[in-house]
């Protein structure tokens, strides 16, 4: 319990009629937004490329750019495997990165280059990092404001930030690949693919996830008026790291890669692991409230909120032909615990009513899995 929140007690029994929880109701809105952004993406990409690149070449470059994109998205979905974000929200994040943030970036950069006569070096090292991180980070802010019930912690910020960054890198790669292909053919394309698609596919996802982490911290604390301050703080860190990378790589890509990108990747991996451990500890604490109320046993809390416990649960489930049901049960427990954290941090009627529904779902899934 957080100080001052000890009066928020878990429900002893679900006593209201069943209704879809807010987390489920949000999905239709995400899908609508995703479709709108998809249309923007298709129309904008066609208009942008059609006049300068032949269709067969564009298709080829798109396939090449898909390789690092798929790799990043697989990693993101693995990080998010125990409580997957809604597909609509995830697709919205991907398309925001690949379409809206690119359009915003090009518009702002072109405006600044023409109006302020910004030099090419300044554009690469100062303007581009600020504009690009703002355009990408804005998508995370939209997700927080629209889907607050889904965006509930720093790890969600990692997932959405990395997804938006991956979408941005995908479209940007097509642009850069086109230039290399037109100048140097397949050899030029292969050389740039190694630099961008093999050595640094995580650059944009890594920068943008920093803004996502800041907004995730704000969301987990129930921040409202200070949300923009958290957004600005995360944006500053992301833009600074992006600027440092651009500045160093302009001078010597190999040296910048060894001195910055490799340590950044190691640091980002360690940070994600630590965030994951923190999230599981918080989940265990939240589910412990339900154990005290009689909904779970202490052993069950460990089974749902610790890596070792989850592995043991899955081993038992596989041996008994219930692996899919166990995954569903663990996800139900995770959603219940996440809602509990939000309820304790920011007591709200929405979280109270969702608690009833999530308890119903957890009890149903446990009965179907364990009996």
C-alpha cells in the first residue's frame, strides 16, 4: 500500500452485473484510429514515392526495410508477452511511427530549413533529433491520453515507444535505401542495409522508448497535470541521446557505434530487465492484497508474479495439456494486479468497477485452468 491509501481494500466478492472492462472497450477506438492512420500511411507513402521511384524498385526497398522492422517487433512482442497490449493500440503505434511522425518530421524540418536557413550539419545534429523525437513522442502521449487504462507503467512505455520508433525507422529506411540504390545500385543498397538494418536497427526504438518510460512512470503515479512535464523530461533525454548519436556518427560511424551504440544497447537491455523485475515485484505486492482478502493463496501470488513461478506454472500446464489456459490465467492475474496498482495509487470509480469485472474473469479462468 502507498502512504495515505490504506483505506482502499480489495473487493471481497464481485457484486455488480458483468460488463466489458474499460480495457476492452478501448480497443474499438484503437482500431478506428488505426484504420484512419493506415489510410494516411497508404496515401502519403504513395504520394511521396510514386514520383521518384519505380514501383518494382519501391517494392524491393520495402522488402529490405521489412527485415529489421520484423526483428524489432518480434523483440517488442516478446517483452510484452505476459500482458500483450491490444492489437489495435499496437498497430496504431506502429502506423503512427511509420506515417504520422514521418509526415510531421518532414513538414517541420522543411519549414525550419527554408525559414531559418539552417545548415545541413545543424539539421542533422540539432534540429532532426528534436523534431523527430517530438513527432514520435507525440504518438505515445496520444496513447496515454486515449488509452489510460492500458498504458499503466514504464514497461508499456518501452513497448509503445519502441514500436513507434520501429515504424519511423522502417519508412525512413526506405527513403535512405532509395538514395543508396539510385546512386550505387545493389552494392550501395547492401552497404547501407548493413549500417542501418544490421548494426543500428534499434537506434530509433531505443531513443523513443525513453520518452515512453517517462510517460509510463507518470501514468503509474496517476499523474494528470504533470503529464506534460514528464513528457518534456523524457523528450529532452531522448533528443539529447539522439543528437549525440547523430553528431558522433557524422564524424566516424564505426567509432560512434563502438563508443555509443553498443553501450546504449547494453544499457537499454539492463534497463528493460530492471523495469521488468520492478513490475513483477509491484504485481506481487498488488496480488498480495487479494491473498490477504482470501482470493489467492501466497503460492499462487508467486506463480503469477515471479519468473520462476510462471515457469513452474507453465511446466505443470504443459504436462497436463493446459498451456493455453495457463497463459490466459497468468494474463488475467496480471491485468487484475495492474488495475489494483492503479486503484491504490489513484483511487477512481473506473478502477473500482473494473476490479469487479477483472475478479470475475480471474475466477473464471482459474476454474477453467486449475479446477
